[in-house]
C-alpha cells in the first residue's frame, strides 16, 4: 500500500466567461477564459493534513471541487489510492471509491437542506451507500454520529435553522462521517464561525482524525488555523503553486517572496516585537494574468527573466530568485 492517498498532476481548470456569440461577432471580441487553476501538482499522505492557502481568487475552492468531482478538470489528473478520478470510473467500482471521500463546505447553513430534519440530513449518505440498512439501524447510526460530534441524538428531530453556526458545522461533519470515509476535503470549514467556535471545530476535527485515521485536504486563508491543522502546506497564487513544504519548515523559513509577504502580515499575538508589514498590491485578474511569473508585479526581487518566463516548481518553490540564489 502506497503512503500517498491522493495525488494531483498538472491539474488545470479554465472557465469560459465569454460574451454570447452574437455579441462577440458584433463587437469583434474573442472568447475569454478565467484561468482558475494552472498546472497544480501535489500529494497527500495517508492520515495527514495537506493545507492549501492563498488570497481570495487563488483557486483553492476550485481545486477542492475538482477533487470531489463537482468540477471536471480542463487538463491534468487526480489519483486517489492509485486510481484516476478523471478517466471516469463506472458502476460498482466508482460507488466503492466515491464513498471513501466526502466534503465539508464553507457555509454550514447553505450546505444543509433547510426543509430536512437533521436525522434526514445525516442519514443521506447511509441511504446512498448502505441501502440494505433498515430505518431503525439508520436512526441508531445517526444518533451515534451526532453524539460523536458533540450533539445529542434528540437534536435529529430539529431543522438546521434551529442551531447556531458551530452546531450546524458539527451536523455537516456528522454527515461527512456517515459513509465512513477515510478522506475529507474541508473547504474553509471555520471561516463563517466566531473565533471561539472555530477552535472547538478545529479541535473536534483533529480528534476525529486521530480516532479514525482520516486524511484531510484543508482549504483556508487563515495562516494561524493552517499552522494548527496541517502537516504540509501548499501556497497558491493566481492558480499556481508558489511553494510547497512541511508546515514547520514553511513557517520557520518561508522561501517564496509571496509566502514571506503573507507571514509578515500575520498579527504578532505573542508580542515578540516582530515587525509587521501589510500585504501590498492586489492579485491580478485571472482573465488577463501577467506574463512570466504571476507574482512579479508585486515582487521586490523580480528581474527581466521573471517578467517573461514562468518559474517551474523546483525543490518545493516556484521562484527564479530562489533558484538563482538571489533570495
């Protein structure tokens, strides 16, 4: 059995945002595409957490949705436990593989059906993947799952609007665990919650990971949350990976200028006296990205090569200045 559970190779996704055909003909415009994700490659080890971080619009959620099959890649491949998810699984094999991974969404209220009771919401994966299970066994399993995430089995009779944001996210976690997966994609699962509730949910997720051996892909823009959760971190910028490294090494010695910029902007909660710099500039439009390195308009180390040549991801960092020893 390989130590790698999930792997992406040159994952790419473009969105067609062109005007209607007649408008393009009348106005003489070409088709327009948003390059949301470009040539992203990373691997996730079993039982660990791989985090993807970056500013809004960097392609984090697009990658998450491609992994779970909500979006099809424009190019590239996704391999789960040695089997390609892009080539197209069929029948019983696809069913057996698909039940092994689930997703926790950013907004718990939007991801839960407001007309269903909690029992029906949590039991939905059981109805799909365990059709032979009777109603009594299904209700018992739902009660176990609600207890596992810190709720009461009696809460199954309520509707989502009767819970707080943190409780709704616990319901979403219980639903994700219903099919007994070993891989979960977490798309900013705490960003819509208060800080105190965030800590409770993160600790719950870590406890569940330790108990069931779960593997996470964790999407976030909060570096402090990522530091608490992740074993490995991939830093995304404008749909490309800028840096990939173990969490401790990345926070101790960030190599890419963009990673350093993000870390220098983190508030100094421990009052160490470390100078803090705000993130300067804005992320360019993905419809018309800059040539060469996508970060060069904001990079203090950019030279002429950076403006014309896209840096490859070598030794975990995509930066000409690092590769040339200038950083």
